[in-house]
C-alpha cells in the first residue's frame, strides 16, 4: 500500500482543524466521528486531518488522561 502525499495545510485550514478538534474533544469518544461528518465539512483536507487526529487520539488509549506517577523520591 502506498502512502498518499498531501500538501501541507494552510494557516486557515489549520485553524479550522483546531476549532473542530476542540469541539470534538468535548464529546464522548464514540460520538466524535459521526458528529464531525454531520457537520458537512466541505474542505476534504480539513476533514481528513481531523478524522486522522481523532483516530490517533482514540488509538493512544488516553495515555495522557492519567497524570504521571510522582518520582520515587517523593514517595519516600
């Protein structure tokens, strides 16, 4: 399978991606993609980027949701 090469997003597209991600992360994980698609985002590059980032966040298993453990010296 060949990777698809796409042009970098413009500043306006990146701002749109950021705004959409902010909205999507306010929703339960299982509703994010459906909600995004229901918005009928016309810019396919923006839509693809947001979907990719949502899938990556989901695949990460929420590892940033749990605060790190304190260093061992703080436990003593």
